[in-house]
């Protein structure tokens, strides 16, 4: 039954999880994902770094993207 399900490959799935006595296992997600929706809350923070670049009359920025 499982072998009839089409599969997709990814390089982002872990291959070093432990299940029972094996240490090279991977999780498997199976389902009907037609109604799947994923929500991500994003908080973008941009700071100006004036002091660091003041001696060369430049302005630096640092940006941090936090997903919650």
C-alpha cells in the first residue's frame, strides 16, 4: 500500500535519527496535503550601525529575521 504512493526526494530531511536500535533513520510524512496551510509569523528587525563606520563616512546595517 505504501509503495504505491508517489515519492519526492529532499536533502533537508535528517538521516541520523534514532528509532529502536538504528541510528540512521529518517521520518516519513504521508497524507493528503490538498488542504494543508502553513502559517509563519515573521519579525524583521533592521538596525543602523553608525558608530562602526563613522570614521569612513559610511553606514552599515544589520538585519535579523525571526520566525515564530
